[in-house]
């Protein structure tokens, strides 16, 4: 089932809070080592985390101001690279040596910071200086930083991680804790209207299921919810009530490589004082929720050792099929040099969970 990791797209890289001024660290994204850094002036930048001289990670170095601009200095020989990836200084050179320092470059990744998060654009051509093919993803998360963040790395290809997280039929079996979906509520028939959205789809705004005890306890009986997904791997849910209370959770999937996917869940809210009071409990609850999915991925890997075939049925696995359709269309549109055309059609899906 697994296929190629998509490029020419924006991926979640880190939270803003992780990047302190004057610091940098490494993240692996699509099998590439990426150094994320924030200069003392607050500017965020991303470079390939390998010095072209002797292959030492640049993230192990330090930030130095060179000619009034921030650079990262390699800890091995002191070569300095600007936020644009261009080498600015080679301290070993002496007068008369004609080497053109600026000819040396490391790959630069476009970055975008919003909602307390940092996104990195990964182009299919590592040497391309063209602007990103698509704008950064936009979410209606507001201007504030997330209230809390939970992260887990799944030992899974991006495709398996996406399909697992957006599967609605697993909830009563995997997430059956008392505060979310107790087994006593049993299985109920669900009927949801789906519609295409930019590079993805949405479950149209609706009242949450009667077994969503936590939502109703916090927001009351008039709460509505909307759930969306878009390429390459973003799933978000907006829960609101008529009084202005709002809960927003954004799940970002970032492929580290073909066998590992980093899952980051950012949670925001306003007008929900009960959630603020419950913050000490909300964090471990959210972590356990994500860990339950991760443990199921680990179990799935046991079976996948003996073959990669999995059976998908309608209507419960239609979203998995849509995801693969979206991937194929994205790859085709890039190969043919044409705009992306969303292949999803409005429909109603039904299942029991």
C-alpha cells in the first residue's frame, strides 16, 4: 500500500517554542537532515544539516554574526553559512588564495512560521531556487500559541500513519477510555456528509456524536464540530458553540523517512475555562490518546512483516482511498506541469462505530 513520499509541499517541522533565539537543532524530514535555527533577531531559517566540507552537522556549531547578518559556524573548520545557504567565511584562507567562498552552498529550505508552529517546504529539486509551488498551509487556529503539544514517532510509513489516524471505525476499540468513548455506549450508526476542500476534504459541520462525552461536558449541548484533512498530512478539528467557545486541534504528520513518521498534535482553545483548569489532566490524556494509536501501529507492523497487502472496504475505508487518490493527483499534476485538481466528490458515508 505504501507509496512515494510527496515533495513540493510544506511539512510541519517544529513548534515555535522549541526554537529559542540563537539556537538550532536537527530534524529529519523525508530522509533529509534539516537544521532548524532561530537567529537572535527572531528570524527562523532551515538548511541541510551537513557541512559540504567534511560532512559535519552544522547544527552542532554555533551562530555567529558575519557582516551584520546571522550565520551558522561549522564546529570542525569554522566555515560560516548564512540563512540563504551561501558560505560567507572560510577562516583557513590566506591572502592571495583565489577560492570563491560564495560558490559553496548548502541547501536552503523555505520556512513559514504561524500559529506557534514552523513549516518547511521541501522541493523535489534540491538545487531549485524557484518559489514554493504552493503557499504554506492555512489553518483557522488564531494568533495564539498552542495551549499544549504532544508528539509521538510512529514506526510507520507516512501512508500507514495517515490512514490509521483518520480511520473512524477503530475508535470504540482503541480509544475506549471512560472519558472519551466508554465501551458501555456500544456501537452506533454514523452518517456523515463529506465535501472536497483545498487539497483534501472535510466532514461538514455537524453535531458531535452522542458518545463524545468530553465535548458536551465542556461546551454544552449546542456544540458543533468540523473535521478536515489536506495533503501532505494535516488533520484538524474545530469544535464551537454559539457562545464563542472554541476548541481547535491540529495533527501534523511529518515523514522522517520511509519507516518513521513524526506525529505532532497542537491544541488551541478560547472561551473554555474548564479546559484551562483541566490542563494538568488534558496533557496526559492527549498523550495517552496518541500513544494508543502508536501501539496499534506497532501491532500492525507485526503483521506487515509477512506482507504489505491490506483489505479496504466501503464505506469505512473510503477516506483511505481518497488519500491515495489525492497523492496520485498531486504527483501527476507536478509531472504534467498543471494545476492540482481535487478528485474528491461530495458524498455521504455511513458506518457503525
